C-alpha cells in the first residue's frame, strides 16, 4: 500500500529487455534508503518488487512482467527517464495522500496543461471511459503515483490542479500534451460497486 506522496525522483540508468520482461536499474538518492530485497516500491504508481540493491552505487533494480507492461506506461520509459518513487506504507506512517495499491487501472493521456495564476498548473487527462464512474469531483486519484485532488470530471477525462511543490519534486516537469500517465482510481469506489452489485 502507498499514499501517493512521492518521496524522490529516480533516473532510469539502464533498461534491460529480457525476453518478455524488462529490468529497470534506477539511480536513487542516498536518503531513499534503507531498502531491502523483496520490498515493494511504487514506480510511477506501479507496485514493483526490489530485486537487487547496489547501495554504494545508489542503484535499485526492479522487473516489469508482461501484464505490467501491457497495463501501464512503463514500456514507454527509456534510459534517462525520470520516475516518481515511493516506499510502501508502514503502520507508523502518516497518510498524507490517500490509500493507493500501486495497481494501475488504465493509461491516460495528457490533453491540456495550462497555468492557473502565477504558479499553479491545471492538467487534464483523457482516460478510458470505463474509469469515469469511479471518479468524483474533489475525490482522489493517483497519476504516475501522485495523489491528486480532482477538480473536474467528464465522460472521458478528469482535471487536477498542481501546486508548485508537486511540480518541483516529481516528474511533472517532463509532462507535455500527449504524455502517457498511469492512472489508479480510488479503490473505495470499486469496492462499493462490487458490494452493491452483490446485494442488488
């Protein structure tokens, strides 16, 4: 489980294709440790397992399997790409964002980026229509692992406003119209749908 509060931006130092899987070697700052092999981390909102650590070189390794590559934007990443990283939630952690699983529901496309005043930024993302029923105004959504508040929603899009801090400490600086982003809706809506369907 994750909160959607990005801890650090990592850099893909190597992308190694192994048959139908991809190994990512990610450079991270020293303060992102301690980590251990087998631990879950969120990379651009995708829950992945740390498979190797090079603490001296400050590099971690994760592997994306075919299902992950089909359902997320990880296949679009290249060497030198920036990625949002977050360690998994502990029982002692503050829940600063919302509860996210790191299980991406779909890939969205940024269709608008525009300034809102001097420092804020409005972003609109086109999504698969099937996801819109789980998205409500002022609700939560995770975009590339960032917990954001929804300002507007339509049949095939949602909008969020990004504060200056989020712009500075995440991969947002690399976004442009046409960028593909991982989207995870608030899981509470999916559980309610399942329960209502089971009792109706």
